[in-house]
């Protein structure tokens, strides 16, 4: 195949190792994409608050689509350059429906510039280690302003089953997905996905889907992988992702993304 004009990759569980780092091999492969004239885009569920280490690892090059498509983030300036937010009236209605019909849920909200959660919401990952920009708020206060993501956490439900129920309850208001392997559902504004943001970015640059190679591992990657002309799952991917793609590479801890890029770009 010809060299792809755009490489789009998920981060956690895909391009990053399980400890959250970018291996030297993967960093070198990313650099090669740009050296060859390609466009490299990180397409992630992460909020911009979690992107500083990634920006440093790639020498502040390129763009990131964050919060499952809700935010476009310039890695050079570390600033949000585009937003697609859930409005407060929709946020309030979504929380009301879910809290009424699914007892046991705890909620949090990712804003453009911070994160708020109910007292009963269990922090995980980055937010459990660093509390800057994180605050506890009453449930009624979470919907006080537009947000990039609404998150709903359940203590015991199967993640796929929780996603099905949330989709049934609020799919007419927001776009639910999941990416963590835990009972945690992430909701964006209705119609906003990794694919919509990536398609808009590609269109602005005159890049067609068939000129894009994409990598992912979880259900929130499926819209992007379906849209891209060539789609790879890493070996550790969710079963639904493995079933949806034509290509599978090595696991994230074995530099699966780098293996493909080395082959494509002649490393």
C-alpha cells in the first residue's frame, strides 16, 4: 500500500504500555511518521489534563483528539483548540434518567478546564494520584455548566451490560461508550465520537478515509476504526474490536503499533 497520509492511534491500551509510558521504539516510530510527511493524531478518551507527559514524549508535535472526540488539543501549545460540549440542560436530564433507573451509579464530569465528581465516585488512574483540578461536588452541581464528558460508574455491573443499559436510557441525549474495562461509561454530546472528530480533521487537510491507518483496542475506538481505510487492533483488544477489524498487530506492551509503522514507513 502507499504511505498513509494520516496515522490515528488510541493511547491507553494501544500505543502506550500498561504503565502509561511510550516506549522509545514507539516514540521513534511516531517521529518517523512526521519525518515522512505524514500527519500523526492521537485519538484518546483522555482529557487534556492527562496529556502533558504524552506531549513531552513526542516533543510537542501534532494534535490530539481528546475526550472521545469532544476536544481537539494542540500538543505544541498544550491548549484546547476546538470543543463539542454537552449542554447543561442535556447533562441534567441524562443524570436524572440514569440515577432514577440505575441505582448505585456515581457520576463525574470532565469540563474543559477541570474535573468534578460525587463523593461516592471512586477515583482511578491519573486522578487517584494527582488531585490538581479535581474537586468533589454535589450531584446537582455537576450539571452547572457545559462539559466534555459525563461519566457514570457502577460498583459491580459488567461493563458491556452497563453500556447497553445506559445506551437504552440516554442514547437519544448523548453518545455513550466505554474504554476502561471497568463498569465506567463515558458520555459525549450526541453524535460526537472519535470518528466524527477525526473525519473533520482529515477533511480540513484534504485527506480521504482510505489514506488513513488507525489503531485501537476498546469499544470507544470502533467508530474510528470503522471509518478509517485501514484499521488495526492490538492483540490485547476487546473482543468486539478484534471482531470488527481486518488487521491485528502485537499487544500494546509488545509495541504493536510501532511494528506496523516500522513496516509502513521503512524503519
